[in-house]
């Protein structure tokens, strides 16, 4: 079951962040660079008009062709990528824009260059800034989201997942290696990572069906969720993010 899901979400035909942004926004303006080091192509950060309101979109770029995936580091964000995200979050905070993150990534970059350039600090800063936002934020998993790289973009009031997407502390391959089994195992027995499992735990707020109407459903669900969240106060938004994860963690205590 998990193997079939992985094939679908890692397919070159998988719905992309770029496709979602193009379909759902008009007058989109893209931010470039982190004002310190570089412009990470693995993430698009920008704002556009979403149903008569300006919203900040943060979209991880995984790529479809081999060259694109190499250029985007397969969606693994560098410290510069997270700092670019933080730059966008600061603008959203200043102007009162809701934030929508589109996630499909193997985690944050874990190479030597990333560590030398402050990857852990960049991740921590993004997690903190997402949690402190006084505007609504929604995370939508389009494919896979793993490790702290995805967590930094998912510290949100609402977590949505396409039905075949996964969210995990590590990639299925890494979990398999940790278990040290000779034969592939049903990893979901050891670690909840599918949309259905995470919804039962209360971490995922809504699962979006995948078919020819997926983009229409994404549009509708985002509108519905934002309509509710925009009625909340800044304090309510901040408290709910914290309570969401604490409630889930308490189930494992």
C-alpha cells in the first residue's frame, strides 16, 4: 500500500506547487533571495490574489524532469531557502496576509554546505516564526513531507493532505534502514505517516480526494478553511497551533 502511494507521489506527473499557484492566484509576485546568501530555487515564495484577498504562498519545488530535480535539489531546502521563507512570513505578518504552504519534499538539505551555512538555525527560525504568526496559516501536503524540513513549513493552524500524501519524521527508506530488516516491512505499523492515519490522530484536519477534480477541491477547501480562520484573533491563532501539536504528542505519552 505504502509503496503504491510512494510511486504516485514521486511521479513526474504529480501535481506541483507551481501548478497550484498558477491555477489559484492572479497577479502573483515572486520574492527572490534571502538578503544574505542566495536564492534557493527549491522554494517559491510570493504573494498573489486568491479570491479577492492577498495571500502569501510558499511552494516547495520538486521538479518533474531529471534536470529540474537536480536544479531543485529534489525539493530539499537549503538555509537560504528557509531564510527566504522567513522573509516572506515577515511581509505576511506586516500586511496581514494569510499564509499557505505547499509541501512535497524529502526534508531539508543535509549536506555539509547546508550545515556550514546554519541549517539548524534556519529551521528553528522558520518553526518559531510560523508558530508566532498573527495571521492564519495553512499547510497543504501535495506529496511527501519528511523530517524537520517539512515540520518547519507545517507549523500551521490547519494541515491538509492529498489522500496519497505522507508526513513523517523520516523517509520510508530511512525508517526501513533503521529497522534493519532484510525484507520490506509495512512501515505504517511502526510509524503513522499516511493521511488517513494522521487524520485519526487529529494532526490532519482534512484529506482531499485525488481525481480529475483535485485542483477544484483544493481551491474550495482553502477557501473554506480561510473563511473560518480569518474570524479568529491573533491570540487564538497562536494558541491553536501550539495546542494542536501538544494534543497529538499527548497521545504518545
